[in-house]
C-alpha cells in the first residue's frame, strides 16, 4: 500500500500519470496537516489569524509489490513542485485484500 499526501492541485496530474503506468484504482481523501511547511497567516475581514493546518490530498493505492517502486517514482516526479509542502509518501505491506463483489483475494483482488 502506498499512502501519499500531496498538494490538491496536483491530484489530476498524478492520477493521469498513474493511469498511464497501469494503476487501475486509488482512494482519495481531502485532509489537513502540517510539517516543515507549518502554517501561515491570513487576513479575513480585517482580522489576522494563523492557519496551522494546510490542505492536502491523501492517496491510498494498493499494487503488487513489483509495481510499488514505479508508483512511488511516478508520484514523486508528478507531484513535485520544488517548493516546501510537496508532500510525503509511505509504503506499507498489505496482509490481505478481498474484492467484496466477487470474493477474489490478494493479487486477484487488486
């Protein structure tokens, strides 16, 4: 399983790049977080306030182990802007997968 937190405006570009390398599905969640980018200050109706969490998009993708490195490299290249806050990618092992509709398991379920 590859979990990636990226800038929201990069979502469609990343999705297209993943489709081109054969990724057949992914889950997307709108999230907020902070890291090195931290927060920033905004002015709303004349009042200044600090925004501590930055909007991101979380992708969750489960692929065969042989494809994981290519997926990570594709996300890295496509989501990169070169500025702070481009995101993070985590790779985890998946113990089991089941396709609910058919009952297929593991590799066949992907």
